C-alpha cells in the first residue's frame, strides 16, 4: 500500500508549538508598534514553520509499504514482522520511525531515491497458533523537529507461533518407537539407483542417467541411521492439551537434533516418519494449529 495525502496527519511538537507562539507574539508586537523589521522577522518565522510542516508531510507521502514472509517462532519468543518501505522515484526520505501498537519501535535513518529499506518490527508472543500483525504506525519529525507527521497502516501479515517446548522434558522411550540402529539408505556408500519419489533432494538425483534415459533416478547409498519414533498424542493421557503439545514439541526437536526419523500422531492427523527441516516444520505446524479453526 502507498501512503496517500488523506492518510497522513501533521501536528506541531512541543518545541514547534513554542516556536509558533513566539512567531505570533512577534507578529502582534509588529502590529502594535508598526515596526517593519519586526514584520519581516515574524513573516520569516511563519514561513520557516510552514516549510517545516510541509517537509514533514512530504517525507511520508507516497511511501510504499509491503510485508514480507515471517519466520515461525516458539511461544514466549519475540516474533518479527519484516516490512519493506520503497521510495519510488521521490526525494530521499529521512528519520522514519515504525512501530506496532504497544511494542518497541524500529528506526530507519534514510531511504534513498528509488531505493528500499526493510524494518523488522518485534511483537511478543504468548500463545501458539497464528499471530496477526497489529496496526503499524509510521511517523517522522524530519527535518526540523518542529512538526510530527504520522500515518497508520493495517497490513495483511501473520506469523506462525509453535507451542513452547517443555523444559526438561522426559526422554522419549522405546514404547513410542522402534529402538536401535538399522541399516538404511543414506549418503556414505553407493548402493545403486531407484526411482525418484517426492521429497528427494536435487543432490540425490543421478543427472547423467536422467540425460541418457530421460527418467528421474536417485542414488541409493548405505549408512547407519539412528532410531525411529512415533510420537503419539494418546500415549500422554495424564497431561492436559497444552502440556501434551509442549511435550510433543520438545520430543520433535530432540529427535530432529539427534538425526532420528519420527512420526507424529494427533487426533485426526498423522504425519508419516521423516526428518529434516521440512518434516520438522510440518510437525510443529500441526502442533501449533491443533484444535484451532483453519484460516
């Protein structure tokens, strides 16, 4: 969205109000005593004040605001909403202050002509699920500090908040998964080719065979893989809903850190065994949105 003239507000600061009062007093004195020099001084003060007000207004006019993708966080951590500010072919913009309602502000010193700046606006998180971006305020007192111009923007952005992992969670035990190490396909020793399946990385594809046979084949290698686990909601009947989600979150993180394969079973949802950043995110997303209305 672009900031238009009817969305920008301007008022004098405390210093600006004192400055305006001084200009008015000088003008009254010039009228009373008919002093040409006092008239000149009063009109210079008024002209400078008007120019400062106009420049503060123009410092915000037609700035383009756009939200960028947010990174998921865990409940209790600080989410950051990245906002892109573009200055399309206008004079440089200076001293911009951005904030979300009730949260700390972010400062942008300058945006040059035809340039873009990115501000990361922090928001404290309390609960899991989707966190919508609060109303954003952008303001400036540039160039003189005599006037402040500001505007509000309701941008469409949200951040996924994972459940907070349980501190000192008990280890997941053998009854929740298959114990021990086993020989599986990996990245150490070449063991042949197989057909491509979704989830294989480009690094695994045999590109020479693809060029010759016009078929996607994937290298198979032998290595030792760690344990595999099934994290099941129903194995924790002694815990409440949020406590179960917190413990399952801790187990997912621990299994991922150990390099194990794991599956997740929730009421109405089962994610197959896997590992890696995409599988971790899928599991944590399912835990974050459990029991919430889809949106």
